[in-house]
C-alpha cells in the first residue's frame, strides 16, 4: 500500500503568512487526498454490496428455517463507518444540488423555501435519518 506523505508547513509558509511560531500545519497533496478518497469510495461500495448480499442470504435462511418449522434469528454485521461514509456521499450530492440551484436561480428570489427544505434533507441524511 502506498503511504501518503504528510508535509508540515510553518506559519510563515501559509498564504497569507501567519506571524506566529506557536503552531505548524500538517498537509497532504491534493492528488494523494483524491486517491485516498477514491479508495474509500471503492471500499464503501464493496461494503454496501456485501451488506445487501448479507440481507438477501439472511432472508433465504429465514425462509428455509420457517419451511422446516424452525426459527431464524437475524444477525447482521454492523458497519457504522461505511454507513456514515455513504451518508456523507449522499448528502454531498444534495449539497451539489443546492449549489446548482443557487447558481441557476440565485438572483430570482424564488428558491429560499426549496433550498431550506433541501438543506434540511442533507442534514437528515448526515444524521442517518433519511435515505
């Protein structure tokens, strides 16, 4: 696995320069960040597919157990990091829609309520409340 190089910048190297010696900033290259984001997206997609197949297999097992008069207990793998990441991906899509509305209709004065509703949707998606 390729290691991401972390660069440390002193305050004087920032733009605009900061007149302080009390902190430094750790940074990564945008290309490294984009590569990591791409990898996380691929992992999240694989995990989502695995969760779907787990649910389908669970349903099959429940059906088979009921067929022979037995019971089946659901036992799903918890994937909170994947769920949170996918929620952020969905919410980012909603954010892009809001930005598009602002660019397209921003000067008309007719998008306030619609944008507020869509912003609420993005917040709910991030909290896990909307799909």
